[in-house]
C-alpha cells in the first residue's frame, strides 16, 4: 500500500509539501502546472495568436537528455480540475500524449525513462507518465523541462494525470561499431488504485514507438544517446546486420506493470514467499506486543521442555540425573513453582537407586557389579548419541 499512497497526491499536495521542487520554492512559479491553457476560442476572443505547439521531441542536453511527447492514440483523457478532488474521464477524449524523459544516468552506464532504468533493463520498471493535451504549447513544455516536472524532486500536484506504463523493449546490435538499437514500445497506459481505474491499449496501427540508438565508444565517455526518433510499427527497424556481416540477434523484454506488485512478480515462487513473510512481518509490527508475548511463551516452553527431558533422563539414568540435579542446584531459584514439586521426588528416587547401588558390593557379588557397570557404560554411550534430540 505504502508506495501507492503517494499517487493520491492532488493539487493540494503542492501547498502542503514542505518542498515544491528543485527549481523553486515559490508556489506562484507553479501556477502553469495546475491552470489549464487557454483554448483556441479563448485566445481568439482575447485577440491573441495561437501558440506554437510543443515538438514531439525536445532536446534538453544533446546525447544525454530528451523529453518525448508521444501521442497516445485512442487513449482516454483524465480531467483534473483545480479545486476538484474527484477527477473524471473526458467524454469524447481530446487527442493526448504521454511524456517521457529519456536521460543517461549520472554514472553514464544506463538509460533512464522518467527516472527508471530501462537499459540495461531493471525489473520492475514502474514508470509513471504524465498525460498532456496533444496540442500542449511549446511554452508550457519549456516550463516543464526547465522546472523538471518529470524529476523525482517535483512535488506539486498538477492538472496532468499520470499513467502507469507497460512496455515491450527490443535491443539489437547494428552495423555501426558499438552502437545498439533500442525500441521502446508502450503497450499499456493505466491507472489503478484510485476512484477511476482504467486501461488504454496502445495498439493502433499508427501508434508510434520510440527508437533510439545508443553508443558507448569508450568507458570514459560512457553511454550516449546517438539518436532518438518516433516511428510507426511499420517503419521500425526489424533486423540489422552486425559489422561482421551476420544477422544481428534481437532481444525482446516485456514489462507488464499489473503483473508486479510490492512483493515482486505476481505468481512467482519468490513473490509467494515475500508476500507471506512480508504480510506476517507487517502484521507482527502492528501487533508488537504479541511478538513479545510470543517470544516470552517460546522461551518459557523451551525451558519447560528441557526440564521435562532432563527429568525423564534422570529417571532412565539415575547417575546422569544426579549430575543434572547437582548442576541445577545453582539455577534452582529460577525454577517454576510446579517444577519444584517434581524435583524432591526425583531426588528421592535417585537416592533410593543410589542406596541399592551401594548395597550391591556389600552383598559380595563383584561380577554382578562389574556387569552392571558395563551396562551403565553402554547406557551412557547410547545417551551421548542422542544429544541432537536432547538439545
Ligand atoms: C487544444 O486542443 C483542445 C481540444 O481539442 C482545444 O479545445 C483547444 O482549443 C486546443 N488549443 C489550441 C491552443 O489550439
Ligand atoms: C529527467 O530525468 C533526469 C534524471 O532523473 C533528471 O535529472 C531531470 O531533471 C529530468 N528532467 C525533467 C524535465 O524532469
């Protein structure tokens, strides 16, 4: 549940958060993120020109960071109005797009999308993507980039609803030395956990995917984005020859967000185990006093069982019993009440046995005594072979 709570943040979250973002702590700098843009009609009435529309790909830092506005064909549109706690789905949804921030990680060894590593892929890659109108203006896009709306430091609730992304990713060698092709194809955009759940399949023939070329010429320079483009299914590169002339192998990996939860990949053995232990620990944390009680009971039971065993052993093997009783004399004050009632009887029993033992030689039959001693030796041996059970 924990991580999903953060999803519930709404416009108010900005005002409540002690920290708004990495670029400004003045709430007025964020108004663009929760007031909708003027429509074409409004602008006409105001006598203002139509704004320039944001490009599908915005270069933030060449070779390192690009923001992609990917049109999501046929996707429903989440409407989040300022001051309204309950959002709704737009009837006749307007054309809309999803935002993806492709960046090379600081260590220059991996590629991130909205902060999650996708190359080399690390699962689960729970990527959340903002939905924006397809005709988002270039001005607002600039603000999103400059104020780092897709960064984890961003804490302001916005008018833009976010979707959880599932994807299929293909990597392939190319005929260029040390250049890999990466196709990042979004398959689902969905929301769970809130009042309007829904899923959109990005499977229309004209739906575009993101195709990148990644290069790593040397360790010092690290990974670089050589190119990034949006292509339709029919236009994507499906096979390539490696520099040696052989057909390049392709690797496809699929990540389906709903197949994963807090405990991992649902249905796997590891998931079952983590869920069971996780839930048990959660429960115990909520019932800490029970944990203490349980530990207390276990310690108590263990002691009792041990005492019973020792007592039993004492009956079977009086000499060993004697040793135990001597050992236990120091610990005696700790003994539980009813255990003390057992002990005098034991002592009596052992004492009686001792008397009959001592009486034996007086009766003069030495052979019998020796035989008895041998028997005892055997008994001790067989006793020693049991320690694992006794412990
Ligand atoms: C953007 O698209 C919406 C929905 O189609 C439309 O109402 C609005 O006028 C458009 N805005 C501009 C500036 O063209
Ligand atoms: C894109 O991601 C990188 C790495 O997480 C981050 O430093 C940058 O601020 C993000 N850009 C935006 C526009 O959020």
